[in-house]
């Protein structure tokens, strides 16, 4: 009888332990976490460092349905978005690209029900800056603002 009473608590503990933690993965490939960039930063921002486009890729979740949205400066916004939305996305992306904020790396393992977000900012000079995160991971506000505008 005692074993039967402890069974729900044991099952709950097993389910929660399978979700992993939000601690960084340690050493992993650069593309799997944090920021990667193909340019070096300079004190004065040349015109080529302006945001040309922003791509959001979302995957994962309980019912995985990959989503890709492309916001290109000077072009029509994606379906369901206005030109004001496009302007806000480009401004938020520019603020992030200009900042030196570090994005927290992805955890070593995550729950299967979390969305994974990959954001790629392409600059006018052809270089890119890439960022990855997962639901529930506390990121700098400047990144959270961009992600909220993309979603």
C-alpha cells in the first residue's frame, strides 16, 4: 500500500527530471548557441552595417510545426504583418546587431515541448549575425524585444 501511494510522486519526479535544465551546455559548436557573426565590429558604423533582412526559424514544441518568417527592409512584410511591423522588426534587429549583448547559450538538453528559435540578421554588406534561444531561457531584453516582434 505504501509503494502504491509513492508511485504518483515517483512518476512526477521522473517526468520533471527528463526536461533537463537551463544551464549552459558548456562547450559546444558555435552555431548551436549564442551569437555567431561573420564581421568584426568597428567603432563607427558604416552604411553597410545596416540591417537588410531578418529571418526567424522556429522549431520544436509539442506539435512540431516549423515556422520561417523573412522580414526584408524595403520590401513587403510577411503575410499577416504590416509595414509598421516590418519597421519595428528592422529597428529591433538593428539595435541588437549594434549592441555587444551576449546571448545565453542553449542548454545541453531541453524539454521536447519547448520552441527553439533561430534568428539570422543579414546586413547590407552581406555579413550575418545569428542567434539561437529556447523558450524559457532568460535572454537580454534587447533580444527579447526582437523575438517578440518576430513572433
